């Protein structure tokens, strides 16, 4: 009997943008399959290979390694137009994709009317969520409402025409209620998207069966999610969240494997905290420091270009992420961004409006905007770390900072990133 393979889940432990793409890229070198288990084209994984920069929105970043099989699971909502734009752009840059990319037959399609509804809903809402306008929410609404279109539906022309026809009418009625007008070319945009159907069916597959078969044969698998724990539909800062479950438990559901196949869960945390879009950020920096860290870290959204709000490291949310995800290890990214700061603050707890202090992440999102972080101050290291490749060679204060993150998060630090290049990662232990 062959030895059972290994299956590792990579999750974000903050509000997304933690640098999961780089960690997946580094770990993908030693695995056979990389699979995405949720989210859509609102995510952006940025990876630098040599002097080339790749921004991937739907295809797993493992594709940048030769010979890896990259899958999009049933938990994904697939923007078929953007998917093939990304696919063709990678091929044009010399990346071999033929036979290396597969999409679940059970994945939901994100079609042009979803984007239109997303933008109209957000613009008319009294309380903004801060969506990317990419149609993710409406696509998941259709999925939950059992009226979505799946990849498998592309193989049945009659059923496809019926479901899309009903969607067109729903879209028009909804736009009227929102006081918005649909573009005159909406029908053409839908038809152009569906014309890609045969091409998508050529690479459609059953990721659950494929991954399970691979694990039984002793192969190695990496499952990646989008966004972060605080944007999880159930466990995040609702309603300022995404429309899917971003946490580790969704990795099994979103790929079609049993949860007992998962061996490890690695949480990615930025050495500070950022957030894009609406919603509270308890450890937000003052305006001057916010701008300084944003420029040092290049904190602009990979998908929208929106500036991210920056904050001190918040151990309350990362400790909560450790609990919710069952972390077996942590990867700390962008440590080098803090190289020039003379001192650093770390939030260890929140002081609530009633004066009580809690180390737990509150379920009431509205109270987060009123909490006062309880900080401890650590000395900076005032030395460059970008060329460091061993933990022992980091400045003493940088090692102490990592030790404190590990202690507060309650999961061992296993990797530290000190730059955007593949080579700028330090294995720990």
C-alpha cells in the first residue's frame, strides 16, 4: 500500500491581503496539486518571479511552477470571461497551462449580469459594504437561491438557455427596483461569455475525486483560499464580509474532499494589519503613520488598486483566527516593511465601551468601531532584513517581535517573508 499523501490548507488570518499568494507560491514547489476552494475574481494574489510580477485573480499561484496541477473547486464562483483573459495572458507570458488547469463541474458561473447587479446594489445602498463590484455577492446569492448556473450546465443547451433567460428577466426587474439602467449591450455580453462554454468544458473536472485519488497515491496537495478570516461570511466582521466562507473548514467543502484528509493548516499573517473596503479596523494608525506604512508596504489592492488602511499588529484577530481555523503553523509576511520604525505596537486585548477588557474577538461588529486597543510597545530593530535568509541572522529585536506574535497567536511561526521575491523567505525550525 502506498503511503497516504499530505494535504495542507493556507488561510488568511486578518482582513485579506496577507500575502497568501507568495506563501502558496513558495510551498507549491514541493506539492503536486494546488486547489482554490472559494471566492472569485475579487481576490488578487501577487507573486514576483525573478524580475517578473504576476497578479493572479482566479488561477492558483502554483501555476507559476512547472508541472503543477492547479484546480478551481466547486466553492469558487468563476468569472468565465476574466478567467480566460487571465489564462491567455499567462500563456502569452510563456506559462504552460495545457493539462495543468482544471475547473470543477460543480463550480458556479459568474456572468455579466452579476457584476451589473453588484455595482447597482452597492451604489444605491445606504450602508456601503465596500465590494469590489466584481459580481461576487450576487453570484453567491444565486447559488444559495438555487438559481445559479454551474459549469456542468454548459453541456445542456436547453437547460442553460432556460436558466440564463430567467436570470436576464430577474436582473431587469431588480435594476428597475434599484433605479438603475442596464447597459444596452448586456445581452451581447452574456452571449459572449457563454460562447466560452465549450472551451471551459474542455478543462472541466471533478477536483474532489482527483485530489482524493492523488492523496491515496501518496501525493501532496495544497488548498488555498481567498480573502481572510475576518471576512468570512459566518465568522468575520459581518456585514462587512465577503460572500463565502474563507476559513479552513471551507477547504474540504469547497474542493469536495473529506475533512479528515487535511493534515495541516497554515495561517498567513502580515507583520502589521491592513484592511481594504468598509468596516472597522481597531488598530488603525494615525493619518501620518498610516500613509507612511502604506507607502513602505505598497498597500494598494491587487484587484482594485484601492489604498488599504493600515494598523498595528492585532493579536486579538489573529488569536481568533488560530481558534477558528485550528492553525498548526503561521507564516509572517512583510516583516521588512517595519525595518525603519523605531518602535512597534501590538494590540493584546480590547477595552470595550463599558470599560471591560477582553482578549476575545467580539461578535458584535458595531462595537469594534468603539473599542480601544490595549497595546504593548516593542522596540524596533532599525536594520534592513531583506537580505536575511536564516532566523538566527535577523536582528535580535526582530526575533523578539516574531516570538511575541507566536505567543499571542498561539501557533508556531514556520515561515517569515522579508520581501516580494521567492528567495526572500526564511524557514523557521
